[in-house]
């Protein structure tokens, strides 16, 4: 009974309070768009190959201000598909011993490459990056079938996950080799590689390798 009387007293006192300034009653403000490096809008990116949509993280929950999420994407199989695609490119650029772990340096390289791409094409660099990955991933490859001394090549289709992995590796390798013993900076070489790959130009290292892989596997009959 005492609890009920206290409850009635509290509710009666509520009528005298002014709740006009209650923050909870105000409508929620719309969330602002997240721009990569504070400049490039991932919401504008269009995926031309729907089979790679789940493996190229650009917009929605994959949008980040800085591609440095410190996520543990290698602890479990296929978890790296949840990593933002810009961060995956950065991690792939940190290869060959002396470059390991220099993520801030690599972020600055990619940031400069994005600025160069925008000056060259006038497009969103994120769109150019996605187009380059779509064009650079081989759709067909060959594998070794057999055991002991009887080994032969067998043509196989490439999974979407491996297509993205191969594309990132080819793009970064092409930029790294182009910058070696060259007056051009690594950012300029990476920008050139991405632009050429996005256009499907044979000047791109990744496009040349992708075409040679497809042609080699085309010569091998399917079972």
C-alpha cells in the first residue's frame, strides 16, 4: 500500500513538470554522409559487376573517414571480405619486407593517388578504384589436376572472392614495379595504374596479366 501511495505521488508530481525541453521528444537529425579522407563520397559509387558486390566494401557500413579500422580481418577465413576495399588496397601496398607495417605512409600515398586521379579524370576516385578492380580480376584460370607423374592443367572458373584478391594484388604489383628506379612517385604510378585499369587499357599491368590468364585458360578444355 505504501508503494502504491508513493507511485501516485510521483505521477501526480509529473503533471507539474515542464517537459518542453526534453531532448528525447525531438526528431532525430539525419546522419551525415561519411566521406573517405573527408573528401570522396562512397555513396556515389556504382558497382558494374553484381557478382562482386559482397566482396567490394565501399558504401553503407563499409564507409569510413580513414581507411585504418585496425580490424582483425585475418583471424577467420573470408572475414577480409568485410574490410573496406580502400583499406585492403593500402594493406596490399605494404609488401616486401621494408614496407611492412608502414600504414600511415601508405595511407598518404593512396590519398595523393586519389587527388591525382581526380585531377586526371574529374571523377570520384573511389569509382575509378572499383572499376579497376572489376576489370582486373581474371574470370577464368587453370589448375593442376592429377597425382604422381601424371599432372595436367584443368580450366576452372574463378570465385568472386579470388577475383577481388587477384585484382588488388595485380594493381599494387603493377604500381610498385612502375615506380621502381623511376623519377615518378609511387602515388603517380598507382594513379596511372588505376586509371588505365578502370578504362581497360592494355597499358595497365593488371589488365595485361588478366587477359593473359584468361587466354591461357581458354586454351585448356573444360571437362
